């Protein structure tokens, strides 16, 4: 079968939040972009669905916020956890200095479809679904594009810059030979869902008991749940049987007792292997990694999507001009890493500390659980709850839109 070859200024690998946002912003600024997504659509269950105030603020800056919030979603203005019969508040987003003082829970496929629809308004944006990147095109040590498999045969995309935004299992970073710093995580997560009744509690988020961490996200018609297990223990859980798993769940969330049969086999459970890692170097000539391709985050705080979007904004801000005018050099790619390494390092450091001092001990605890001191302290002080709200909702370095909109620029005679 013949090889199809196309050329573009920027080839983005991966149609997740980082890839779609990068493609949209660069095309909006007049840079020709091809985004390659290996799946036929964006519909994947048990993906992160949290849209934080920092991302909502970017939508506001782009003039898209009102349209985005027309998509069905739920909002949470406080975060907390259930410790036995006590609910402790730990973060209050009313103190966040953004237009939206809440986290929006929105299916990721809806968010990606929304960004795709906005991007397709620009002549320079090209999205190719069913296009799985399998290798890089490297000439004289410089990345010149990618090779992809499609339903019509092999596709070669030659580009001035290739951006790897293809997630924690990135083929781009593997083929580029980047060195990965594995920071580690003591847990994995079992994703599952239960139907929701009107008599159920409202948004409970974290439920904590001796040896159990159970995350519950209220999606109106159903609960999206994450059962946290010690790293690599799925086979042990399976060997104990699905009935014991049911008992673990009802021990921490008794109101689900009449619905455990909705998880009838282990096929109803999806494993998320938690990774925390980052590249020591995010780029080489002609190539840059962002989002989970550059730094896989722990699910603590649900900040991964929002860090990926912030990476995309920083990359577009720093690269649109050299790409548009044809003078991109390695130093421009280094600038992106330098800017985004600080919030990456700080966020992962915070996550690792929580993993070490709270998650790991709790997963192995067998005695009655007492709420940790920090949770008690936050629950008692509204001012202190502003600190985690800003760290989770905004992060350690907020990006803002500095790219132009070519459709809004005046015509030049």
C-alpha cells in the first residue's frame, strides 16, 4: 500500500487536553497544525473529568467560557473528605482569584469535542483521527516528523516541529530516547461506577477508612468511583473474589449496599496504573514533549488535565512566533521546559509527600482511623482552606493567553 506524505509547520501527536489545546492555540495564531489522534473518537471511559478554575479562566480569556458551561456538568466549590461519620472540609475555592470559583466535572470527551469544534473554525487546523503514530522521522539527528498507521495505509507527516502529547505511554518520548526520572507511586486505582439515587449523599469526594480510600464523584445519574489499592495488588484482590471487594466498598460507603451487583465481575473494573515521573529533558531538535508525555502526575488533586492545558498554553505562547516566521531553534524549546518545570516539580513534590505521609500509611492501616491533624486544622479555618484551593485550582504557575487570534486581526492591504 502506498505511503501518503503531507507537510505542516507543527505536528501534534495525541488528541488529549494538551494536544488539542496546543493545536487550537497555534492554529488560532496562524500556524499550520496537524493533530494526530489514534482513536476514532474522544470517547474513553474513566478519563479525568475535572476542569479546574485555571482552565476555566483560560476559557474566559478566549471568550469561550459561556459556551463551554452550556455542556452538562457538575460543580464543586469545596473539597473535603469523609472520615468515619465526620466530613472535613479541606479546600474552599471561593478564595481563588478567578472568574469561576469552582471545579467543573465534565466528561473529558465533551471538553475535547468542544475544543475540536472551536479549532476547526480555523483554516490552519487539521485533525486526523484513526492515525496512530508508530515512529519518528529523524534525519541527521533532527526530528522531521512522524510515521503513522491509518485505515488507508501509512501516513508520513513532515513538520518543522513535532509535539509529543500522547500521554504517559508516549510512543514519541520512547522513540526519541528521552531519559525518564521515575519518582514512583505507592498505589493504583480501580475505576468503576455505580448508579446514583436521589437519596444518596451529595458530592462526597474522598471517603477514608482503615486500609481504604474510596473516591466518589457525583455525576448526577451515576457515581464515578476510584478504589485505591496498594501498588501491584490487583491480582491479590481478584484472588479474594468479587464478593470481598463488594464488602470493602460497603464498609466505606454503606448506602451502596443495594447496588454492589452492578459490579458483577472484574470486567466491570478498570485498572489505572498510577505513575509519577518526568523527563529530564523534554526536547531535542525538532521535538518537544508536554503534558503527561513530559510528566505523568499522580491523581492526587486531579490536576493532571489542568497542568497539561497549562503546558499547551505556555508552548503556544513561546513558540507561535518562531514557528510562524520560520526561525525555530532548540533554545525556544528549552524555554518551554524551563517555564513549565517549576510547576511540574512543585506539584509532583507535593503529591509525593501526600503519598508518603498519608496514602501509603492509610492503605496499610488496620486500626480505627482518626482524621489527620492537617485535615482537622483545615476544617477549622476558612483562611487556611484557601491555600490548598489555590494550589489545586490554580497551581504553582498560572499561564494566560498571549497568542493572537488571526480571525480577529484587522486585514492588511
